[in-house]
């Protein structure tokens, strides 16, 4: 488990002594002047009214003052106290926190604050702490209080600035078993290391209730645990807490808490500030949560980080989140979710997210970004429209249920949610909200927009409306105007495509509403002219008209939309006229080009009327240019055109068309022309997104367009894509349908880009293993133009997997990063390559002899059919073994080869031919002796015999001395008896015999027969590497000199010269021994000069096996034949042997699990009774030793990938008794 004991992080930066810099030393009593009053009891607490009295609280630190109580009597401003010249300035470091623990020993509570502090509802402002740059003591926890233990803090408002190094908070840096209630901090808290909170740096086993923070909380380095209220909470409960602080950190950063663990809880709490994290585990409410809970809480701030970023929680490990939501936007690179970035074994119930989720990583979701442990997400949702996350999600059970915005505002969506005691909702208006929130009724406003007006003011509606209220639309009360246009009412869309309203219209309000002013192009000219026509023409009225008017100056262009003529028929006998009348507009009088033609119906019997001739398409005209129009009746009648509607007298304007005759006169003609400003046009650009996904076409093909023009558009997807919808930018136009590939787009009064949005299709890819293991999964859904992602792993015995391909043979290889380019369901095929048989080398070491073959190549898993032999003169070949000394495993034609191996020839020495040399005393004592001598050898030391009155002169093959003398130079080639040869000692003479011990130590002279009183001189000369010690007679030292002089007495004397070996300055002694001595034999010791090669050998006796060579307690070799180069000191080496055990318990089995590329787990079915250790061998190499008293799985690591191993386990009993038939398992590591 991560994120545990704080002491692991609080490493002492420097270890040195200091004085006068800690949070104060506890004292036993208070002076009368220390406080404004009180006795320090709960009934009569010490009263604090000044900064100095607040500072005196530090005099009562430590566990002996848990009964001390303090009460703040009024607000205190610390500004001057901590400023230059103030008692709390402290060389610019400001306020000295109350309560202290050494940075390198936080569990030392000797000087912690342990009492009760009641703020009485008052405030402490101007708090200033600056512990940077830092020395050792600046790493203390800091805040108003430094370290508080078993304390009670309540009813206080704090404000100021706190800058620390580790464990910093506005109230306290480190709180243990402390109750904090109704406390707020407003200001800035900064840290350059870990554990930073707006109120508390670290809280352990504490409760925090009704507390709040505002301002900023920020770190300046690669820190962990930064929170708006608490940096890190362990076994801590936070209830009814709130933070609006802006929080920025590095790792494990949250709007309310950086991290919580060990059964901590966040209940009915909120965070509304933005949260920014540089690295991982960044959350709107809490960055990291482990084995804890969050309930009835929410976060609304925007959240950004790198990985594991969530609107509520960045990383959830084994914790429960119930009745919670997040509304802020969430931005990261991977593992990004609207509610939780990464959910690892956590439980989410009755939760939702609506904030926009912005991530380029694959592990992104509207509710949950990534889940690493498969635990369902219960009845939890996200808004697909506001989060921007697709509804194409087959992981609803683990990543949340997608819903539209409309569905998210309906109670019926949230099945099983408690809308009586926990949740509330305003149907079709709001998302669910917690009943613990302060709910303000939703109100709406109506705003009027001039929509391009150039004068006047918009109406002001200052009312606040509830849902369903009736709104009365205002008129143009502020005299809005727009040059060239006339006001034409209001509309809900600025381009007029919405709902239109006029003054005093009403509607029911359901959301904030903007009403946009509508403008008609202004009449540039309404020409109402009376002119005299001097042209007479039967049946046709023509008139020359020059386009001029009140706002239609020379050169200005406009659109002629209508001409009105005042028409009548004579009242004196002509019938009424009921027929169509055609009106033409020409460029020349009675000639030129016809610019427009329109027809209007006229019906009149007497009197006159204005007849409007409207043009379907406006006629472009230019001021100052002459145009002609003519009126053409379609039936014979008498028609009068008057210069005004009051002038209807005949003769003023009259054409007689009946009977083909006519009369004509000069008259005045009356008409009106309506000229409007030319409608502006705007460019329409077509686009497709994403690039290459399809095409968007303007099938009308007439861009630019005037506002209100309905343009035909169509979308065609590319292969592998499907059309989704249309969007425009800016979003001001109107689509006939946003989801139909062929539709219309009504042009607004501005340039627009219309985009056809496509999405990649999904297809099913099936995996064919072609003889390999069954793929898991057997198929998966892939997205066109996206990477295939994780592909299944398959194996086939005897083959190497070459990858997945588009064809059974050949084709193109597909990896996890290959982009999907097949626009259909398809199959990927596993392709294989046969693995050549693995060959191993068996090396045959003659081990002193000569093998008939040095090595053989053997296929993995096979045996050697015929083993080579070996010869060594004087020895019998006994087979092959994996150890030179025979302590390994016999290697036979039945042995399976699973790796390179060296085996050693085993030899049995042929016993030498020996003979017996019998020594006959020939009258002396002892009478007989015998020596056994190898054929061809000599007798190194001849026996000693005595015979009173005689001197031994030697040995002979004949008793009478007639044979051959037998000496230490005589070679023995058969059984033989030799006889002592004597010389009688003359009367009065006695014998002096001399000998050397050891005989190789030196030579002695001076022995013989001497007369009583004669002078005798015996001498000893030491040989090389030996030194003379002394002469002895029996057990008595008789002389310490090499030359011993004495006078012969009356008895024979037997003198021995003693020698001892010496070590020259250029040679050192190597001694060898066996442990236990009965375990085997050792050889190779002796004297060696510096640089000499030395090889000591150990041979195990039957029932034992060689283990290693040790020197003292140090293992120096595991080879029975241990070679080294002699140094400049003596060495004492011990060969260690182990007795073979009585056998492995057959009911206990060995298995292997958790196979990776570099490690495996060996698991016994049960522990071996009485075993002290488990010895794990690979081949004959002891790989690892495990303590058997704590039975557990045995992890074998540091292995090579894709390699075969055989592991054998033996049990080691007391007294070094080891089993020899333990189980083994073969395993191959992964690639």
C-alpha cells in the first residue's frame, strides 16, 4: 500500500544541534499578566485579547497541559505584531507556530499543543509566516499552530499568508487526534515540499466539521498531497466542509483534500475552486483516495492535470463514492474522467458528471476514465452532450451510463436514487442536486439585443422570472435605429430564424432569453411624383422615370421592389375593367432591355384605386439613371391613370381601347416607386471534420448569399465513416435538419463555415490463431482510422508467434498501433514460425583422466544414447557425475538434457601392490616388527631395537650378516625378512644411541659405545625449513643446544634430537579440515610462496554431500576443487559436508504460478514438517534459500526471458540434514 506513514517522508535534512528556534518549551504555570483573565479551566478559560497574550499560549505545550483551555475575547490583527519591529517579526519569518515537533521525529509530542482553543466566533487577521529559504528548523510543521495532538480547536476565522516547506496549513501543519469545528481560513498558503492544505497540512485520526477555506493553495516544487482544506488525511472524518480556494500542486492534488486513506471519510462537503496539477492523481474534490469514502459531496471547479484526472477524484483505490457529482471541465493526457480519472477496485453508486472532458488519451470517459479492477459502477451517469464523450460505450457497467442533457434533467432517468431524503431535481430544468446543498430557486431574465443597431437604446426588462412565468414583450421604447433599415420587431435568433415577437406579445419563460431586434432594409426612395406625359400611344402607357429620392443620391444602387399606379375606368358609359395588367421596366423608352415584368389584377367599375405591381426578384437600379415603365392592359377597356387618387375626371388620363379606336390627350400621371437598399451577401464555406472523413458540398453553388437565403447542402462520408450532424461557425444559421446528410441551410447576416461532421465506423475483427491457443478475446470491436489497440496473446508449442496478419499467409502485419483501414468486419490471422530444436552442449571433463569425447550436442529434452568412456592409469572409470567430487547427480543414458552441462568422470583408485617387510630382532627387543610397503617403495624409517650389551649396527637379509644390507634406500619388490645386526659392547663400555624426531627434520651424529668417564659429543643439524629445538632422554629435556657434551656414565643412553618446521618469509601455510570430520576427506594443504597456484580438494564420504569451502564464517567457494593464488598470509580452509536426509514427504507437491519474463512463483501444497529451510536448486546450483518456518510462496526472480528452467526444492532439517529427493518443476519464462 502506498501513501502511508508520514515519517517515511520526513527525512532529516541536516543533523545538528540548535537552540532558541523551536516552538517553545512547556512551563508549569501562568503569570497573572499572561492573559486578560481566567484560570485556564474549562469553566474559566484563560482569556486572550492581544497578540502578546495569543503568543503566550505557547507556554502551555505538551501532554501535561491537556487540561488547559483558552478563549479569544475579541478580533486580533497580527499585522503590526509580525511586521518589522514587532515582537513576532522573527527576522522576517513572522509568526512562530504554537506547538512543535522536530522535523526528524514527528512522533515526539513533548512540545505539541494539547489543549483547547475556542475562537469565540472572533477572527485573527494579518497572520504571516515565511519559512523560505529554509534551514533545519524551517521544516517544522507550520500554521497558526504547528503540531496539535489530542487538542480541540473551534469557532475561529483566520486570514493571512503562510509559506512553509513541509506540512503547512492556515490553522495547523500537523494535527493528531484533534477535533476542529467551525473554523475558516481566507488567504494564501504555499509550500515547497509535501503535505499542504488550506487549513491543515496533515490530519491523523482527527475530525473536521463545518470548516472552510478560500484564497489560493499552491506548491512550488515536485510535491505530493496538496488540498484546498487538507493536504493529507489519515483515518480522518471531514463533515460539512467547503473550499473555494484555487489549488495548484504536483502530485495527488484536490480541491478539498490532496489525499485521504485508512478509513477516512468526506461527508456533505464541497469544493468549488479550480484545481491544477502538474503530474498525476488530480481531482476536483480529492486527488487520491484509498480504502476510504466520499458521500453526499460534489465538486464544481475546473480540473486539469496529466494522468489520472477526475472532476471529483483523480485516483480511487478500494474506496466508495456514493451520492456525489462533478460539474467542472476536466483536462488531461490519459486516464481522464468526468468524475473519476482511474477507478481501481473502488465502488461508485448514484453519481454523475456533466463537465466537458478533454483528453487525447485512450483511457477517457464521461464518468470514469480508466478502471484497473473490474468492479461495476452502479446507477451512475454522464451527460454525453456536455462532457463531449461518445455514447458508443460497451463498458457501461464499469465506466458509467451515457445520457442526453434532456434525460439528465428527468427524475425517471435516475432509477433507485433517493429523491426524498438525499436528492432533489427541478424536472426538465436542473440536474439532480443534493438536499444538503443550499438551494436557490432558479430564476431567468429577458435581455434585449440591438442586433447591429447604430442609434438609440435597447429596452430594459429588470424582472426576474421563475420557470413558467409569463413575459410581456416590450416595444422599441429606446428608439433603436439602424442606418438603412427600419425596425421590424423582435426574434429569439439574431438571423430571424427563431420565434418572432412584436410589442405586447407574451410567452412562457423556461430559460434565460435574448430577444434580437429585426431590421428590414430601409426604403431609399418612395417616389410619389406627378409628371406630364407628352407621348400619345394607343393601348400602352409608357413613362420615363428617373430614379431619385430622399436617400437615393446619385450613383447609389438599390433594389426596385414595387411600383404603384393609381388606376380607374371612366364613369361615363364604359364598362368596368376586370383583367390582369402587365407592367414592364425597360432601360429605354419603348425600346431597350426589359429588366423585369410583373402582373397584377385590377377590378374597378367607377372611381380609382392604387394597384401594386410587386417584383418577385428585386430590380437593381442606380440613382440618376433613366428607366421606362409601361402598363399594358390585357383586354379592351377604357383605363385611366391619374396623377392622384382624388383626380378622377375624364380627359385627365384616358385611353379608349374599345373597337380598336382610341383618343389621346396630354395629361398628368401619378405613380409611386419603392426602392430598397441592395441586400448584402455573405460567403459560405463548406468543410468536413475530421479531415479526410468525407466531403461537404454546397449544391446550390451560389456563394456568397444574402441573409435568409436557403442553401441546399449535402454530406458524403468517405469509406469507413458515417455522417453524424451539421454544425456552423459562428453558430448563427439555421439547418433544415442537423442530422440529415442532405438538407438546407438558411444563411445568416454574416460569413459562415458549415461543417459536416463524420464519425469513424466500428467493425468486428475476429482473431484466427491457426493452430495456436484460443485467442482471448476471440474478437473485438475496432474503430476505423484508429489503432487496433491491445491484441490477444496466443501460443503454439514448438512455434514462435510472428504476429497478427491480414491474410492467413503473407498479408500485412497488424500491431496494437496499426491504424484500422479495412472498412468492414474482418479477420486477423496468427502467423507462426517453427522453432528450431534447442541444442545443448554436454561437456565431458576427464577429471584427471582422458575422455574419449570432449563434448556432445543434444536436443533439449533428449538423452545421450551412448556415453563416452575415459581412462586414467591407476584408476577404474566409474561413470559420470554433475559434480567433480561425485556429490552431484549421476549422468547416464537415462538423464534428460535441459541445458548446457558439464559432467565429470568418476574414478576409483586401483589399490597399489604392497609387501610386508618383517624385522627380526635377532636377539634384540622387540623380537619381531613388520612394515607394509608399496611395491617399488622404500621404508622411510627403520624400527629401533635394543639388546643390552650390544650395539645395533644395521639390518641384513641374513641373520648372520652374510646377506644384503637393508637400509632406507633399499627398494622393496616382495615380501622379505631382515635381521638386526649386533656388535658386542666391550666390557666397561656403554652405548649412546641418537635419533632425530621427525627423522626428516635433521641429522644427528655422535652415537656409539663409550667407556665410563669418556667424553661424549652428540650433534644435531637441522634440515632446510626445520629448526632444532632440544635434546631429550625419555621425557626429560637434557640439552637445548644442538651440541650436547657429557661424560659417559655406567648406563647406556638413548638421546633424541627434536626439530620443528619453520616458515620462510617467502612462504605461507595452507591448512585444510573437514566438517564434520566423518563427512569426507580433504587434501591440497601445505606451504606455498606468494603467487603460487593452490588447489584444495574435498571428497564426500558415502551418505554425505559436499556443500562449500569456508574460511572462518565466510563462504569462499562452492566447488569441491577450490583453486586460488597464494597471497601473503596463512589460510585455514574448512570443507563443509551435509548428511543426506531420509526422504521428501511424498504428499507435498510443488507447483509454479505467476510466470513473467523475469520471475516465477514456486508454491508448495503444504509446509514440510520440522524443516528449517527450503533450498531451491537450478541444476546443481543452489539458487536461493527460504526460511521454512514462515511457509509462503517462493519468488524466484532475475531470470532470463523466454528461457527454460528446472527448479528442485530440498528441505533442510536441523543438524544440516538435507533431503535428496525433493520435487522439481520445469518452466519457461515469457518473452
